[in-house]
């Protein structure tokens, strides 16, 4: 099982904008997570898109290793936007359900 794709969706619920992250695997599983609202949501979505390039092809069950890859692979210690992106991806990785 490998990560095939990571997508973001910008949604509005109760007036607050939300970034939803969906991780899909090559064998039909997917997980959905929410990147907490921490500032410019489009910036969070762009960071998720950047991290997607780092995650595709990896085993989604190695959540802690993938988290370390994102956290330690960031150029500087993550700020609030990068932390929100990492959080959304991590939540989606834990939430693997059949498609």
C-alpha cells in the first residue's frame, strides 16, 4: 500500500474557513483530516500540496515517520501555517477507511 494522492479542499462551516485534507492510497483506502485554521488557508493548502510531493509513494501506515519527514524536512522550524498543514495530513493518515 502506497500513498497515491493528497488533495485539499477549502470549505466554509459556521462562517469559519476550513482546509480539508484527503489522502488516497493505491489500493482504495482514503483518509480525511482537517488542518486547523491558523491563518491564510490558501497558504496552508499550498504547503499541503508541497508536502504531497514528499509523501506520494510512501506507506501511509508509517504515520510517525511521515510526520518526522515533514517536520524535520522543513527548511526552518515550522510556524503556524506549516504546523497546520502537517496536522491536516497527519489526521488524514490516521483516518484510513475503505473507499
